[in-house]
C-alpha cells in the first residue's frame, strides 16, 4: 500500500511541474531602436565612430580597412574635386559605416568638420564619390528680461544664453553705452533667435532682433532697420535716431581714464606743469588699440615725446592720434575701418606706465574728445520714418511687456 501511495505522489508532482512550465511567461525580446543619422539607418550597418588622431590622414584611416596604397591613391584622386582630404583636422569626428557580414567592408566614410556640415565618401559603387551635406537647421525666437547682476556676459549666462549674445549686444551699443559703467539692477530686455541642428542640438545665437538697456536712468532701445534694399542693417532707437556714431567712445574696449585733457597738468616724467592735449587710458602692456573711426593713416612712426604713435585723418574736419604704443600695426597711407586694431598699448616715449594717450583734432586744433559733441552716422531718411515706427511698434510692446513696463 505504501508503495502505491508513493507512486501516486511521484506522478502528481511530475504533472504539477509540467503545468508550472506552461505557466512561465517567456520574456519578450525588445525590438532594437531604429537610429538615423547623416541620412542613413544606422541599424543596417556596423558603425565605427572615432576622431582624427595625431598623424592620422584620410589615407592612413582607409588603409586600416584592408585597402592598399594604390587603392587609397585612386580614391583620393576620384574625390579630390568634392572633398579635399587635407582639410581633415586633429580631434574632428568621423564615422565609418561597414557591412554587417563577416567581411566588414567599408561602405561609407563620413567626416564632420563642424556641427553643421559633413562629407560623405561613398564606396558602394565601383567609382568612389564624395558629397558635402548640411544638417537641417531650425531657428527659435526667444525674448528674455532681467536686471544686470555683475557683468553683461555673466548676467546673460545666468539666463542660459550663449556668450555670443553678449558680444552682439556690446557691438550694437558700443557707441551709446559703456557697460563697465552699468549699475547692478539696471533693467534690460532682449529678443533674439537661436540655432538648433536637427531640431535638437543647440548651435548658439543666430541674430539679435531688438533690445533695450537702462543706462544712466534712460532706456536705450535698439531696433534693426534697412533704409533701402542696398543699405546695410543699422540699429536705431525708438525715435529713429542711429545708435552708431561716427566715432567710438574710446580707443580701448575697457575704459580706465587716468588723465584728462587739461591746459595745465603736472607731467609725471618731465616733472613740470604743461598742457595735456589728450585723454590717457591705462591698460596692460599689449592691449589692442582701435581706430575710433574710418580713415586713412596720416602718420605712423616714432618721436621722443610721443613714442610709437599713429595719426589718422577721418575727413576734412576730424583726425585722431594714438601715442606710446608698444607696437604699430598699420602703415602710412593705409585705409582703416572703425574698430580696426592699429597698435598695442605700451609705454614708449615720455610715459610713466603702459597707456594710450588719445588725442583728438578738429579743424587742425587739438580739442577735448570727452566734451565734444561728435557726429552720428547717416541719419534716417524722413521718408522712412513712418515705415520704421510701424515696424518697431509690436517689437517695443513685446520688450516692455516681458520687462513689466507699462
């Protein structure tokens, strides 16, 4: 009887185990996500991503793919008109798409010189060919407002904006605002566009649409406008007055005035009182010195008092002079543009330390540039004013609204 009961138990357990196996849910194998890049379905290839290393060349990379020297030479000759292989630079990424079979045969070589463009070398045909392509770019418009807290670049960085916007704003306002004298808490608002590659990769600030900044208690607006099809875009304030002046405020980006125009100043080197016919801007040795307006170099040389100096004639009325340079970077007779680097700060001649003495001439007489009412750029044509005011009205409302200004 005991043997019979034991036999029944064994049979029961065997059947139970079989039923348990039927109830086990087998894991579902997840489908491989489909990945696209450079216009290819990458799942169809064996993909190798790398960067150009030291001593790498297009040829040396190909030779690692079982291509001999003769084959590589022929390929380079075939693609040279559309892909100059010498442009490949250290650290730049490249991608190789190879067949998935055992041969791992190279089918496409893709080189990216920058985020936006790429070259594809196609090996799938008997004749290798190369094409240059661009990734799709989209633009997104954004308006931000806030208050200065530290430098302009730091404030914008805290707003999550690329550093290039700070440069664009500084370039637009360089005739009307000295950002080094801006105060903490000054309000601003900016509308700009940003670039995105493949609608997802951030590629920086594309353009500045409009802005305003508080400066010395006044809101200075900036709106871009073309007076005619042939004209360049210039920036104007809310009344249509050009922001760009004929002259920059100073020959240096960073303004640190150590001595002003004076009829009687004690000379730090000569040790007696004499007229000081210029404005001294102190800066570290080697700081770039800019021409404050377009013109032609009238003098470029050395004298005992002025040291290395440059004088530029801007028109029949105005000339400017830049003294004590460590280096002169222009020559007599050369035409220069506003903001062009013409020399480097030094202490040559009668100078007690590195600075540039900026002298301003009007009708052949040296005058105080800081007290002179300097001319603006070409004013807006009266006939364009109504069109301009209609153009800026919605932009100004948007800036004021975001900044909480009624």
